[in-house]
C-alpha cells in the first residue's frame, strides 16, 4: 500500500532527525499551562512530515498537533511530530513520531516510530500489525491481577484527579502499572504484549489514531470507558485482549468519577 510505505518512510526520517538534534540547545515553550511543552523540534518534525505529505498526496487533509486541521478530503492524516515531548525535552528516551490515515471515516493505516529505541510499529487494516518487520499479537493474560497495565495522565490538572481514581482502583488489583509518558508507544507496546492492557483519557486524535489501528490489528478489543467505540473525538481509549478487556471494563465501570 503506497500510503503505508510513505508513512513508514517519513516517520523514520522525522524520528531520526529529532533524535539527532536532541542533545542540542532547545527552544522550549508552553501551551495550555506549564505541564504541556512544545519544542522547536515539534515544529521542525511536523513541517518535514506535512511538506512531504503535500508533495506525495496534495489532495489529502491533515490534522497535526501543532497546526490543527487543514483541508477537506475523505483521506485524512493524523500526525504527532513528537509524542512524549516532555520526555524528549528531558532526555528520557520514550518518545516517538506517529501518524495514521483515515479513509472515509475509518482508520486504515497506523505507523509509530520510537527513534531512541529503534522500534518501528505499523499496521494496515486487515493486514496485521508489525514491530520491526515481525508480526505482533497482544498478550494472553486474562486476569487483571496478573496484568502489567499502562496509562497516562492529562496535562490539565483538573482532569488528572479523574484518572487518578481509575489508577488507584487498578493499582490495588493489577500486578503493576506503568506510566511512561507517550501514549502512541503505550498503545504499540500493548499491541506486542509488553503491556497487557492500556487505558487513557483526554487523548488528542493524533495521540491515539495510529495506536488504535496497530492495537486492533494485533488482536485487541479497543473501546471507550463505557464499552462503546473509541472515537478520536471522544479521546478515551481502553485496549487489551478481549478477555482482559472485559475485566478492565468492569473495573472502570465500578469507579465513580463525578
């Protein structure tokens, strides 16, 4: 598929670019409060990807984290030029470049690249999910108490307390929980069985688009917190193998948020 090969090529190019420049001086700014960083590399990586998209697919629409939505087309790309910007700015190697293609409202292609770790994940709807060329599947862990889970917290403080309730509930039941700070990689690592289950709220569409395709093609059930479709507009994502997903969903439904 031409779009998949393009996405793999440009995410690796952009990822290697930001990794090469990570140790240099950074222009760091803040958006929506002091917890949400944006660096000059976010903008440079996004410009590289969008410029390549305009050359390769000039009629496609683009939704990018830093510049918003551009264009009107049944073919729409979602781009996060540096997912895990806070990690990147601090030299923590868990960050990535991620992009996905939606065709007529359905996610068809997802690619996520972790340049500091040398891991490239991709999936095409109906074609399976892969990590560095090898097919991947979700884990078979079927019980919450045996599961290594992962999550993330919103940048806005007022929303963190909501996820803290889910976190506390799972912390008392699961084997362990990790919070690495890059949703696209959490989703990809759940797809290949490193993590057994993932949940997060208030995600941007660029955070989760590629990961949803990769996770579903790896055999996961992916929903929102009520068990309905995990829409890009809704920003909620719960993903795991079907048996573990049922247990995680039951735990989430037992939590009173408001």
